[in-house]
C-alpha cells in the first residue's frame, strides 16, 4: 500500500499538535499555533500536509505558500523570521526495519512533492530540515539541491558538563562575583532582549526583522514553558538576556546573547544557568542554534558541543532559473553598456 498525502481537515488540525508530539525531532514551530502565526506574520498561506499509510499517519509536512510577481513559491519555514528549521517530520518509524522504513520515507516525500506540484505548481521550493532528519536522499532523487549547514548540540546527559567547557568558560562561571541575578522575566524580558538585539544589529547596519511583539505573541500562543525569556539583571537593571525555545527533549538558544558593555562574561553565565535548569527539567539536548560563522563558533565551541548538520533543500523551475540567470548577469551587462 502506498502513502496517501492529504491536506489536514478540521478534525486532523484538532489533533495536529498530538501528532507533532509523537513525531521524530519536531521543533516548537511545528505546532499548529506557531505555524498559523508564522503565516500571519509572513503574509503566506500555511498548508498542513499529512501522509497516511491506510489510517496510520506516517509524516507531517507544513509548508508556506506565497506569490512573488509571476512566481508561486513554497517555503518551510518562511524566510526572515529567525526560524532556522522546519520541514517534514516522521511518525511511527521506530519499529520498522531499515528497508521498510526507507521505502515508507521515500513514498511519503515522493507523495508530498507530487501534491505540491499538482496543487501549487511552484516555481521555487525552499525547505530547511531539523538536524534529526538525516536522510535527504528522497529530495535528491526528486531533483532538489541539498546543502548542509551546521549547528552545535550539547549533550545534557553527562554528569559533569562543566569539565567539557574551556578553561576560561569554567573560570567565568565558577568564580563569578558580579552581584547579578539570572531569572525568567516574561514579557518584560522579551522586550529587553529583543530590543537589545535590534539595537545591536542597527549599530552594525544589519537587518533584523523580528520584534518584541512577534516573540511575545509566540510566548502567549505556545504552551507554558515553550518560550523562556531569561535575563541577567543587577540593581534592577537588565544587562542582557536570552530567549530560549523548548520541546520535550531539546532547548534552543534562540535569540539573545548580544554583546554587552558590562565588564564580566554575562553570556557565559546565562548559558550555564540555562544548561543547569534544562538538566533539572530532564532535557537532553542544548541546541546553540548556528555553527556557520567563525566568530560565533569561537564562542559557542567553548561549551564542548558537537557540530551537527541540518540541511537546505531547494528546487527552481526552468523558467525561474532563466530569470535568476538574467538578473545575475544584469550588473555586468549594465557595466558594459555604460562603458
């Protein structure tokens, strides 16, 4: 029996989050309330795809559809919202033998791509998968370009994580004498952390499109504890902070860590506090979110994490490839004309 792809009806949407919680490696953004809000914010249309083998759900694939000029485009996740991974997630694969699991996986992805082609006919598809989604071959076999990016994952199950830290990081967290308090600070914490990041990006002339209102809405829509705004404060002043995201086994170092003007290692203290609390809640992974820029790797690697790949899969129609090629050549062509 082959896999049938269906768009979730009202009944399936009501149990979507339950399916997400049973799937392999979902993020908080796979939840229905997050997907709906991302669509509202990005001015896209979210489509909830489910793969079935008979009556058994075997995969979820949320996608976002938009139109730019003459082109229909499909994203998962939508761009510019600091959502690093989304894409498909699989269900009910744990007990399958390898051959059967590979066949089912391929049929699910083949079916989802066929549904997208038939129902949407996009000129461009861009999907970024979670790190635990490791078999990208079904996309490659369907003509997609697959490229890796990297994040850092720290295993939280060790007994003495501090010994994995670099010497300076261990010293910073063991010998602190700064008079600071680190705590969760709710909406006020979100406002402080995101505003600090906005100011930092503006000073560097860089684009940063999310707002305190965006993060606050996620904080209020998602279940309690899913979004945690941590701040470091002294004498009632918030000096810095971090907004984390959380699933049942992973905490994500999502937004924050902007360089501070204070004289002590505020981010080391924040990270260590977050790690300790995550361990107490029984989480097993700390995703430091991003290991692609050398300057950030120098900081994040001090905690002894492992670099882990996640992937971007893309495909352009022949027409869009042609248009893209013209635009890439346009500056050179204009230069020749001007000379």
